[in-house]
């Protein structure tokens, strides 16, 4: 297991991050981060909460820009793109939000049809067929007339997934895709991610905590902590890795290199059991 | 000393807000050509901020006209001039009360809902989702609402004025016995279409519509994505709109007269 990435740039890399440094509110989120996402593979980003996994996705999509370094997607330096170029790139990227982010004024059908209506002039029949196909893929064709407020969290996530894949993008970014899914839906989503990857060659990036689920779908895992990559490899390598980082993050141990407690003063003193308590 | 510093900070922040609001207006105007692709959204918003505000505008217009007719009748009766009540009611409504009260009601009814809706869209990542789907949220969310407010306000103001004059007529003629012919003839002879209706009703209410819609959309779009942030933004919409309407009313009146 390595403590840093030494991947060489080549055509098989869809996302290439080099020397990414980001400081938010005085906290260093990324410290000269190097990371490669290979084309046509499923890559998982794991790490403790607050370590910047979602922030990393925002850098890839140009929602955020780092203080130093560069992020290249399909050869394009995201931070240097003009707005039109960035939007053109985003049309080729699907993004599954942590909280689904469905448009609450529209029903399920219209939510999935929204990108098609905005960017194409396809006939209504074709839009209908594409939308129903995507909804069928996530098992929610029957829910097409429902409003987002009528969906459970897991259903909303599947609708958001259908919307993210409606254009058959080159890259899909999944932010916590397994949260709130029941075992049946979880299994179907895992199959869907794998199927999209295998049949259409779509590159997938997953941000998740569930190692067991990730094992079934990911080709490569990056473990991020303290602003850098602390471990990487295929799921079996990561699972059997004995480093303190992987043991703590994947084993859920409170003690280890990642502090469970947010920095605070003396506990006994805070409770008034020691002199000098406030 | 601290108070002076705080005042300085709040003035600086207010100026920064006004500057940011001005830049936001430029973004909204620049997005008008793109938003023409979303005409359905503009029509939907027009229905929401215009048609859905009709009830409150009509009811309030009626009662403002009625109370105006009642008050003016008793004041004019002292001088034996009750026959002029029709013209005074019309002038007061056309020149000031119509545009100002409509704008204040519009800010309370439509402005707050615009702010809250956009603020919640931001809090639930809907704005970010649009950005990620390569849809410009300014063109899809902000500009249609701004245009809807701009179009709806003069129309609502016309409805308010009509209901106000109807209310004044109801009280003055039907209740207190002012002659019907005198009421209307005095009104038509004293009201100038250009000065009172075009300047007073149309221009003022269009300006108020632009200001209220801009403030409402800006506050919603820039609110922190929290429930507290949305609540504060909604309040700020009402406060800032009210101040802007009344101060702009003075400026416009001074110029238009």
C-alpha cells in the first residue's frame, strides 16, 4: 500500500488531479492532492466524514476551484474553462447529489425529462421513451406521475440516478449513493452502476462509506484523510491492508490517526470536576 | 467607539449589498435572451405572482377606495365640496395610493414567496443541480420571476385602482348620496391621462415591480442555505422592498411632476 499516488498520465485517465490544494475557512481540505480516475472504471473515494470527498467531486465538476493545482477532466483544465465550456463539459457529466436535489415543482417524469427538454429538441415521443427507459432501469417507471414530496428518500435517490444517466454521460459522480436504500434497492443500484459501466463504458466515481457495497462494484478505491491520499488499491487490497488508516476508517475504530473527538479543552475541567472550570 | 465601528461596518455591508444587488440585476438582464427559451416558466411565474395576487389586490383596493371615499366626504362636506369627492379619490389613488399600496401588497404576497421559494431551492441543492445539468439558474429561476414581477405589477395596479374607484363610488354615491353624474364628470375632468394614469400608475408601478422583484429574487438567490437564512431573507425582502418603494416613490413623484 502506498501513501501517495504515483500514477503516470496517459490516455486511459479521464480525470487527472495534480497538486490540488484547497483551504476552506482556514482549514486545509486538500494538501497537494494527486489523484487519477481511469476511464471506463468504477472508482470509489472513501474517507472519514468532513475529509473533503464531496468537495473533491465539486472540484471535478467546476463547482469549486482550488487554491493551487489543477483538475483535468477529459484533458480540459476545469478551472480555466469559460462558463459556456464548463456547461458543455457538464452536459457530459452526470451527478447524483447526496440529497437527490429533485426539482420539487415537477413530478418524477418531468424531473428526469428536464435535462432533455433543456438541451435537446427531441420529439415528445422520444423524450417519453428515454425517460421511461431510465425510470424502468431504476425500478420506478410506475412512479412517473408522483411528486418528489410523495417519494421516500431511497426512491428520490433512484429518481435522481435516472436523471443523472438520462444523457448516458461519459462520467457519473455519485455522492453517497447508498444512503437510505433498502437492501433490494441497494442491490439494484449496485447492479445498475456496474451495468452502466460494463455496457456503456461509463466512468463512475463513487463517494461512499459502505465498504461491503463498494467491494461489489468498485475497481479501485482511494482512501482520503487529512487532505491527501493515505491508501489506494483494489477493494481486496484495501480490505486486507493493515495500515492504521485503513484499520480505523474501514473498521470504524474510534482510536487511530483520525481523531473521533473534535478538538476541545479538558473534559473533566469542562464538567467542573477540576479546578479552573468555567 | 465600538458602536461607531459597528455602524461603519453596517453601512459598508449595506453598500456592498446594494452593489451586489446591482451586479445581480445586470446578470438578470444579460440572461433575458436565454430565458426566452423558458417562456413557459415566465408564464407560470406570471400566473403565480400575478393571477394568484388578484384576490388580495382587489379586496384591499376596494377597502382603500371605500375608506378614502368616506374620509374625503366628511372633510369636503365642511367646505361644501362633496361633489369633488370623485376627482379627489381618483387623483389620490392614481397618483399615490394605487402604485404604492399595490407594491407593498405585492412585496408581502409575491415577493416573500419568491424569496422563500428560491431560498429553499438553494437549501435543497436544486440550484446546484441545475448548474450541474448545465442549465443557467439565473436564466431559468431568477429572470423569469423578475420579468413576471415587472409585467404583473402594472396590471395589478390597474386592478387596484379600478377597485379603489369602485369602492369610493360605492361609499360616496351609493351610501352617502353624492350625485352619480357629478362624481364621474368631476373625476374625468380632473384626471389627466398622461400625468396621472401613464406616469402615476404605469411608470411608477413598473418601477416598483422591478425593484420588488429584484430584491425578492436577489435575497432568495443569495441567502445562506439554512432555514434561519431563508427566514431572514424573507424578512429582508419585506423590509428592503418597503423602504425602496417609499423612497423611490418620492424620487419618482419629484421627477414625474
